C-alpha cells in the first residue's frame, strides 16, 4: 500500500471516503481586559464595535461586546454630536430594560439618573435598589409646591454676586413658567401675555414680602389684594373695576387649580423635596395617577420636570463656583408618546429640553413605540416639533418595528435594505406553542439596531443578568393574579 503523500486541506481530505468535514464548529471565544488576559493570550485584536461606555450586549453577527450610552459616546468617544438618544420599538420588546442597563452602568461612572415622572413604574425598583430617592406623587399621595424654589434657594444662599442673581432669576422664571403651564393645562388654551405679566409682578411681590416659602393660595391673596406693582402692570390707573376686569379671569383659573386633584398636588408644601446628592439618582413615581386623568398627569409631569431641572441648574451653579463637584445627569423620558399626548405645553417643554441638554450637562433618553406616535399629534406644529426630537437625537436605537415605520424612519436616519429588514423581522410576533398552550417570548425581544447618522447600524442583543431579571419584569402585575390558571394538581 502506498502512503498518501498529498496533504489534507483545513477540513480534511476531500473526495469520496476522504472524511472532509463540511461543517466546522466555531471555536468558543472569550473576551477580557488586557489587564486580566495579557499573559494568557498575547495576540489581542481590536473589536469592530465601540468599547467605550456601558456594556449593553453582544453584536448579533460577531458576538463582540457592544458598549454604548449617550454620555460616554458624546463625551469620551466623540461618536455623537449630542448626548441624547431615541429608542423606538413595539411594546414589550425590551426598550425600558435596555435603558435600565444603561442606568446601572452610568451610575457606576458617577452619572446621576433622573426619572422625572415614572408612569408605569419601570424604574422605581431599580433606582431604589441603587440607593436613589423615590418620590411618590399623585392623588392623595404627595404634594409638590410649584412655588417652592427647591434646591435653587439653598444653592443661591451659598453663592454671591452675579452667580446668585442668575440662579435667583432662573428660579423666578421657572416658577412663572410653571404657573402659566398649569393654567394652560387647566384651560386647554395658552395664557394671555397680559396675564403672564400680571403673574410675573405678583410673584415678585411674593418674593419680596412673603416670609418663608409661598404656596398657590398666597399667590391668589396677592392678586386679590392688588398691591401697587401688580396694579401698575394692569394699566388700571387707580380704577378698581379695570383692575378686577384684568385679573379676574386669572384669579378664577387659579381658584380652579386649587379646587380638585390639582390643588391637592400643587398647592400644599412639598412633601418630599428632590435631593440630587444621592448617587442612585431620583425616581418620581407617578404611576398612581390614572391614565384617564390626562390633565393631572400632564400637570404633574410638567411640575416634576420643572423641579428636577431647577435642581440640576442649582447643582451646576454650585459646581461653576467651585463649591461642589461637577456631576452629569441622565434624564429618562420613557413612554414619550403618553407624555406628549397628556396635555398642551408638554411638546414645548421636551423641545426646550432637547435643545439645551448639552449646555445643561445632561444627557437624555427618549423612549417611544413608533415614529407615528410622534407624528400623529393633534396640533401640526406640535407634530413638527416632535419630529425634531428624533432629528436632533445623537443616536437612534430601533427594536422591532412594522414595515409602515420604515418611510418616516428613513427620512430621519439613512438605513440600508438589510437594516430595514432586520428591524421589520424583529417585530414578528411570538409563535404559538401548542404543547404549552402559550406564546413563547417574542423573537425580537432584547434585539436592537443602533444607528448613528449615516453609519452602518450595529445590531445587538441585550442579555440580562440574574439581578436584572428580578428587577425588570414589567409584566409582573399579570403574574399571580386571580385570573392566572391554577397549577396542575400533582398525583
Ligand atoms: N433582553 C431581554 N431578555 C429577556 N427578557 C427581556 C429582555 N428585555 C426585556 N425582557 C422582558 O420583556 C418584558 C418587557 O420588557 P420592557 O418593559 O423593557 O419592554 P418595553 O419595550 O419597554 O415595553 P413597553 O413599550 O410596553 O414599555 C419584561 O418582562 C422584561 O423582563
Ligand atoms: Mg417600556
């Protein structure tokens, strides 16, 4: 027998009886830092995915780790021009879970998460586990005094000169905006310019004359009494009737605010003031407010944002003066579609926020289901502004979406056919398992495509750790319910 001298290829000998392996199993790969693995494996290779930021999951094709969060990509990696992100995807595919992962990672970097209005609640358990502050607001739960300057007052007391004046002016402007916004929500139409001027003057009077922190009833008393600075802006010129005619509509609206659930929420002293000095951040739980209570929901959201951003400004003013450490904040606007629909004025608030986040040292994550949610607002100018949120977002992360979404989405971010197909495929509903009589998990759950401008997207999958699984079951209200089928009896 002659020895076969030809050498086998990498899969063995070809041809009949050669035993060539048609399938070569990929060898297992591990990933470790160069500090840990330097002695073990000297041939380190770079990764195709960014490695700066919070590890969010694995790239779907290569299995490489993907690190991604708006603050690290903006500040350290210079990958995005604006520290903000928009997350889109059908319900239940894991959008909030992805943001929770980012929150955990970012708190590790020293960033303070702010959930200024948790509607479901999706973040309460996590923020509480991280040692953050939980503030509850809603019917009969807690109150937030819209005239309370909050942390701005104590910060201003520590500052001097122009820094102090600037902070006080900002706090005054915020209170004015807040009262006008509440009246707008209550009336369903904007406040007149003359009324805004009257409120401005009345708040100034309160600042100068009122001992301690004023509340809405004190503001009403000022309008009722009509001190000179307030009369002056109404052009009443000493005529009592003209003064009453000018302030009465506003007076009536403020009385309307005090009467009913809004009064309970806003006209009493603040029950739990926001404190930003806790590393776990703040979560304002407003899940107790019924969805049918859209007016109250809108008003509470506005008040939470106003109070929260006031505290952020106070923290920055102290850091500018060298009196406190500089901190970054991660603001989460989950369920954006509900927020925008909840009432007038909210689109403008989010608009202002998305324009100023870089200057304010805060990053934001906006989460909604579809572009259609943003574009279908009743007022066309609101819809245009909402489209602007998506256009300005530094990165867009898409979970499964229906085919109809591809048109509006590709107007905002360029996507290849393959990327579009991946997003549409991820929205496939789960298959019905006749064995268990139940649906499996949706195939697109935890799968996302990360897009930054026209760059090719990075498809990835979020894998949860055990600790995250126990904190992330947003379907838990359905478990152990009385309608759950009884467990089969064992024999
Ligand atoms: N990567 C994942 N792996 C396993 N389970 C996940 C993953 N992501 C989410 N889940 C589970 O899926 C369910 C829905 O997740 P989540 O609330 O994050 O979805 P969502 O997209 O925010 O939904 P909605 O649009 O209704 O707010 C939760 O029970 C969560 O535990
Ligand atoms: Mg969610």
